[in-house]
C-alpha cells in the first residue's frame, strides 16, 4: 500500500463519521499527489487535483513547501498543468500565508523574467507574513538597485496590503441563537474531554454544544441564508473559564465564513454575545479571527421610583428584560453608527465592539494580519528613510495629569513599544508591549503549532526571555491519543526554541508539572509580562494573561502582544486570620465580600486585581492570583514586600536549577539566563536601586476592596448551586457559602486535592491530617475516594526528603508509576486514597473524571457543568470547591463536616496562614 492509498482508506473511515478528507500537511503524501497530477492518464488525477488545490494546509507545513515548489514550476513553464494556469498558480500562492510561498514569490519577483517578476510583485504586495530571511532578501535587492524590490518596499511602507482590502460591511444582519442561560463556559463550545481532536478542526467541530443544537443552527441558516447566526449567553457572560481558541474555531466553523476557498475548515468572523458581555480572554480570541463580540445588557436590575434596586427574598437583584434576543430574533448590527437594531428600533449602543482597532481586525480578517502588517510597514519605512505613513488607527494614548500609576500601568509603560520617550500612559490606552515569558500547554499546543505554521514562523523571537511547553493536561492517562500527539508536539516546540516538559530525544525524565506552576517559577521579574495558553496563566510575579493558542503563537513568533491597559481594582486586607482557617478561605471570602461591598456588582470583571499580598511568598500567593480567573478578572498583580519578593525569587532560582540539572536547558541556555536575571533583580532590591514593584500613592483605581479577615470564621466553599431555580445563577463562582450552611450532612462522593491551586504546603496538610486522625481514631478509613495530585515533581521530591510522602504512601491504595503510566482513564473509584501523577488530573476534565452524578469536593477551580463530573440520570454532578483540609476531612467521613468536626481535625496543623503587611505598599508621589 502506498501513502496515497492509505489516505484514501482514511477518507473512507472519515466518511463513516460524516467527515470530509483530512487536510494534508505532509510532504510525502503531497509529492505522490503531484506525481499523479503530472501523469495525465492516472485514474486518480482528478481527485489529486482537488486535494492539491483545496485540501493542503498552508504556511510552513512540509506539504506547503512541496505545493509552493510545484506552483513555481508551473509559473516558469517547467510543468504544464491544464487546470492550473500560471495566473491561477499565483492566486494559489497568494493564499498560502508565508513561509515557502514567500520564498517562491521572492525568487520570481527578483528573477530575470520581468513579466513574471511583476506578477509576483503584485502578489507579494498583498502579503504580511514576512520574516527576517524574507525582508533581508528584499533589503539586499533594494540596495542593489532592483526596481521591483523598491516597488514592493514602497507598497509595504504605505501598507497597501491593508488599505486595498474591502472595508468592513456597514450592516451585518444576524439571527439570534440562545446557546445557554447563564454564564457559558468555553467547555460548552469545545469540551475539555475532546482536547485530543482540536487540531483536526472538522472533527472537533462535531463536539460543539450538542448534535441537536448544531441542527438548530443549521435550520436557522437555512431559514436566513443572508444572515449570520449570533450565539448568545442569555443572562450571563459568554466564554468564561478559558480563552479556548478551539471554542472560537468551532463557533466560526458553524456560524462564520471561510477564510479562503483553498484552506479547508478555517473559518473566521464569528459573532458572539452575552447579556453580561464576553469574557475578556475569550474576546481576545474572537479578535484573532476578526469576529464580533457584543455586550447586550438586555437584562438590567429592576429599580423602584427612587432608583433603588429591587431585590427578591434572597436579597438578589431582580432582573427585567429591556429587549428580547430570543432564538430566531432578527437584528441588524451597524458598524458605522455602532448600534444594534431590531428593524428600525435601536436597542443598544455597541460602540465598545467597534473601536478603531477592532474595525481593523474585522477588515483584515483577524488581528494577526494587523500585528504583522504594522511591523512590516515600520520596517519598510525605515528602509526608505521616511516617517511611517498614518494608515492604521493611532494607538489610543491616555495620560492623566497629576495622577499616579497603578502597578499594571507601570508594567505596561516599562514594556511598551512605539511610545514617545517620557510619555506615561494610563488605563484605557492601547499598547503594543514586549512579552517576557510565554507558556504553551499540551491540549492547545498542537493548535499553537498549527498557528505558528500558518504564520510561517520557524523560530522563537529573540526578545522572549523564556518559553515553556507543558505536558500537564495529558499527564493522567498516557493513552493512544496522547502517545500520537504529545511527542510530535514536544519535538515541534523544542525545535522552535521552547523548554519542553518532554525531551524529544528522551534524555531527561518526562515532566508533567502543571504549566502555571512552572511559569510562576520561571518568571523572575515582577515587572514581566507573561502570555500563556490557558486561562489560569495568573502569576504571582509580573502580570500574566491567559490567551488563546493563536495569541500564544503570536507572542512566540514576535515577542509582542497588543492590548488596552486594563483598569485596576485594589484589594487590601485588615484584621487577623483565625488559626483554624486556610488561605484558600481568604480567597473565597474575597469574592464574597467584594460582591457584598458592591451590591452584587462584580467589580473584578475585565479588570486587573491588584492584591496587596505583602508577606505571602509566590507559591502561596499564587492561590489568590490563580483564582482571579474565576473572579472573571483580566489578570492579577501581587504587591509584595522587598524581603518576600527576594524569598520568592530564591525559591524560583532553586526550581530553575533543578530543571537545568535534569538537562532541560537548550543551546541558548535560556534557563541559566533566567537565573542570571533573578540574581540581578535580587541585587537591585537589596541595594535599594530598584525596590519591589509598588503602585503610586496617587494612583487611580476603578474600585477598592478591603477584605476583613476577622469576618472569616468558617471555611468557605464555592458551590455550583446546581438546583438554583434561576438557571443563570448555576455554575458561577459567585455562590460562596460557609461550612455551617451544609448542616454537616451533605454527602461527598469523591475528594480531589490537586491542580494548580495547591502547593507543597497543601500536600503537607494532607499528611498532617492523616497523622491527626490516625492519632484520634487509631486508623484512617476513607468513606469516599480521595484523589491527590501534586502539581510538580519537585514538590514530591521535597516531601520525600521531609518524610511526608512516606505517610501518604502508607494510606494510598494507588500510586502513580512513571514507568508504567495508566493507559486508560479511570471510570470507577474505591474508597481509598489515590496518589496520582503530577499534572491537572480531574481539574482538566479531558482524561480523568469523577463518576457521573457524583458530588465532588475539590481544591480545583472548575465547577462548570460536565468538567470535573458529568450529570447522570439519577442526579446532577456537582463540583464544590474548598480548601485542602475541608476536602481531606470530607473524603474521610464521606460528607461535608460540621465546623466542630473540622476544628478538631485541623488542631495543631500548620495551615496556609496569612498575616497582612503592616506597611503601606506604595510609592509616594510620582
């Protein structure tokens, strides 16, 4: 069997699933297809032409290289293909998005045949994905007096690749589809348990929502062929939980438009909306595809004649509908007036959806083309020695005289690109910034690799301090899907220049450490900007933004990101933390007290939480910053005392050294470079040359939240409230309850201690509690399973050295074995403790899950429907979130404990305590 016959066999197998042929990315298969095209009598010639023209992936795939070379042969007359004229060959090259296609176009444009050179030049003027190797060739030809090169560079300086595009349509007619009531997690659009198929876009598209919902969308499209379907989160926020490029890809696949007739299953321009808008990180992903995200505000709080909010018996605001967006409603989006209309009736001003920058994304078909276009225009203008012509909307620059800077404003000003020296920017400004640290995780990594290939990138940007590819999301089960995907991903990323969890050469032990923990360690400057392919990219040093796989690819390729400077909410603490409380309870209480202080308004949403953590080192402080994703914040920044920051940096240095000792550093010595930067930063702090980052005393905040530690007297639990009569109140992270609420009798079917929310101290708490209960009862018996997954290997090594791991082993019924990892996900659990491999485990929901219908108590962050546990016919699955001691005790007694039982169980245990700083952590004046 040859490779083409194997491809035909795969096509037949995909037909059984209702799928089209898989797009071709391999050179070997495409070479065989080209041979069949050249053979005029070949029985497979017609199909081969279709595959070559319409089913080959562009960019830097090996197939793209073969395709570009064959098109060059056709243009030069070296190969004659009746169906592909030289003119058509140029058109096909114009859709290949960089890499080999640019190389071929430059060969032709700088060649001797002037007619062909002019045609190649015309195509090159439309391209933006050029890298140094490409621009160096143009520059050299220009310096040697080549007129075509001069013409191309002049076109780039004028940004004709952008200006000659059609304008965004003035009117976009939509028909609404309510995707769900309440907050819509990206798990609905792209379930975590289907992560393995994300790079196979058509196959992955079948998992969006439900087959019934997909048919309803198709029916709406049939009824309204001239309209776009707008997916809506009624009474909620669209896209909470993660950025999930695969979610946007799925929405675009079902409701968007094809990016190019020659690129299969890559759609753009989806339209999504929510009563409470779009989750910030998800909205960034929508921008990547040139889509539209709308804050509908179609339900508002009901007020009385005096303007006071009317509340129900639960003291919650009563909502009333301002206008209907029920499924099937036809609305018109006007991009010129920036209004939403129902017929002639204006129902909402949607100006925020159509800023000048967003209009550019829509016109260009996505944000990548704008980012690369601006870089190319700047380069060309510099070559010509001219000022950069004003083509793009000027960056929004907001400067407030007499107003100091928040911490995030300081970081953005420090890392800004293209801002006049000495000019200080405040929140609301649009900024291009250099990115210091980048993280790619394994279930989105294959898509990031695809994005890098599509934008023709081959090596990491030299301005990135460090980048890491994790293996944590697929750590639980080393099944056939993981075995097929992960080694391939690790090789790609290792070749690209990232530090990888697995060594493609197998020379160091595979490390499945949770990505956020690794990024938290390799961030060695609190002035850093971090971009990571996961919503929980929330470091306790620097400011970190969770991002889609495309934005991660862009950061890796260019070392830059573009975004507005967000507003900040300042969080400080007063009072004393009770000895029986854990810091996780403080985190939950922050959410609860914030909502109480602001009448139910979530002031954190879409903003930076500037938490004056002061005395808490990075590992423990990360528990707060990690949770801020569930607070719907854009990001979080920790303000630390000098000594605390130095302690955190010393810990980070030790962890990075362990990675070096394992053999994980690359030829660029990235990890050693991070240690050197950490040493420099520590010296700066100790000498007083540059103390730890603090905001100015006269900085301006959107709001200030004061957390009263005295008011936290019981452990706090985030409850998905699955039976709330108001569907929109289910599965949010806003229902925070104390232990007493449950009356000591709510059954728990499984406990989970793990994910990025725990640190070494949590694992020590588990062992200390087992020791306590053994002492009290003579033995420990579990009434429910307890799954324990350390976030990193170094934590296990430290626990072994300190004697805690031995106690955990004593009470475990299962312990992971790296030499014989699980080949299938567990579906049933016994009442015992499972010591699982470091990684995400149950929190990710793509491999391990609790049994359907279980009530799970977890240290995780995920309480979304179907994530940790799916519903069964008997009952809804519940994922309640609590501190480590509450989870452990609940698994031992099989129910949520009473406060008295809890206090007895934690007596004498060193919980994660927190004493607020007595210093005011600000810089006086500005």
